[in-house]
């Protein structure tokens, strides 16, 4: 400070002394904050460990505040046969949590002037029934299209979850649904987001995976990939209700397919507070789901204002929640269908929410 003052005097200026009331950092507050985070982290470790039985499929979780990771923890096994533990670096299939990325891709293309949510699906996807000239992209994003879920048709023709069915096979199954579900309003259907993936690919000439990588993952430095059915030593094995390996054969995407860790997903959550990839248009046209909740672009807006989406693909189950004030994100992923993900989610919010408001 003395050196700064000397330079100012020599320059013929009056030095501007700092206002003692406007401290840049309060060391006592910083210490207290660090101690509080340490306590919350210890409680979080215990919350996860107590809800994951020893020797069973595991769970990984992460908490971010203002986009900064403040805690991550894991328990249980990623591979029961090999005894491989779940760690915070273990990757999971995030299933329907993927939908927000597909919806965001469509909104980005609308901002680019390359499509409009008022366009019909028939404008971009060939070979669909007559309803394709009536159903809009807006209806797909908000699950108001009334297009039946493709899994029903796949099941009817004998293609079960462990049988092979790629994106083309899934689109063909959707195309065989000649009639829409009766009625109007919100009806959740994975078919909507398979079709939206096809729209992105038709408009851009690139795969949805490449579009997300180039326009979202790489710019934000997120270690994510859209790769349904991906296998690897760092990806948790999926286990069903009987704790048997459940390897899905369906590799369609748009509705599912994001492979990553809760840590990366928690970092992404800050886009809803301070991002330029997620913008206000994500909530435009949100529709009533019932019980006061509305569905925005690939995202539920709950009664209390929290944002949430859950996912399940085989034994991979997940939960993504951003607080109503958009400052906190909590993410949980597990590789056993009967894992207590919601118990972990509730416990973590009880630990972090009351103390995270600065």
C-alpha cells in the first residue's frame, strides 16, 4: 500500500486510501465458511454411506453453489463381480435428465433463426403419419403432442429392453403409431425427444452428439458425451431389482444418452442462474403437469420454484435439482434400480439448502 501511495504522490495525485468499511475479504467469515463446508461435507458423506448397503450397487452425488463444486461423494459398487467401488469419477447414464440438453439444442437453433417451435415435425422428419403435419416442435418439447411412447410399440413387436434397437428402429416404431393419444394437454412421452433429436440432425447436418459437444460441452469445459449404450471401465454397470446385470440394448437418444458424473452435471446446473446457453426462453410456453408443477424445456418447474428432472434407464437412476433461487444444484446418480436416490437427495438438501445462502 505504501508503494502505491508513493507512486501517486510522485505523479502529483492524491492517493485514494481504501475504505476500511469495505473490506475485500473477511478472514473470520472465510474461516467460518470453510468450517461450515467441512461440517456439511462430513454430514453429506454420512448421508450417502448410510443409504447405500455394503456390497450393493452404489450412488454418487455432488453439490455445487454458484457453479462451484463444494462437495462430492460416493459409496457402493460400480461392478459387483469385480468389487469395483463407485467413486466421484464413476460415470453414469443420466437417462431422462438428458432431455434438457436436447431441448436446449432446439432452442439454440431457434435463436440462430434455423427453425421455429411453431414448425411442424413433418417439416423435418420424413415418413411420419398424418399427425406430423399438425404436431409442432413446441408440443414435442412440452410433451403435449400426444404421440404414444415408442416403447409400447417396440414391446408389441417383441423388442424388449435388452434387445437391440437403434435410433432408426425407434423412429420406425414411432412412425407406426398412426393415432395420437386421445385428449389434450401434458402427457409425458419419450417419443417426443427422439423426434427432436432427428430435427436437430436434419437442420444442422450433424449428429446430436456432435452438436452438443461443439455448442455446449466443449465451450463450458464439461466432460460429458451423448453416447447411449456406451461401455467402459469407468462407467457403472446397471443392476435391476434383483441386483442382476441389466444391459440395455436400446441405443436411441435425445430422450436419454448423456454419460457423465454428478460433478459435471452439478457444474452445468449454474447455467440456469448465470448462463448464456440456457436463456429465459427455456421457460416460455411451459405447460401445466398438474398439482401446480409445469414442464418447461426438458425441465420440471416445481411448486416451490425448484427445477428438477429425474431419469431412469435400466438400473441407472438419477436426480437433478436446481434450487428456486438458482444458486445451488444437487445431483445424484445410482446404478441399482432400487437404490435410495430420493433419500439421498432429500438428505443432501436438508444439509446444504439452509446454509448456502450468502
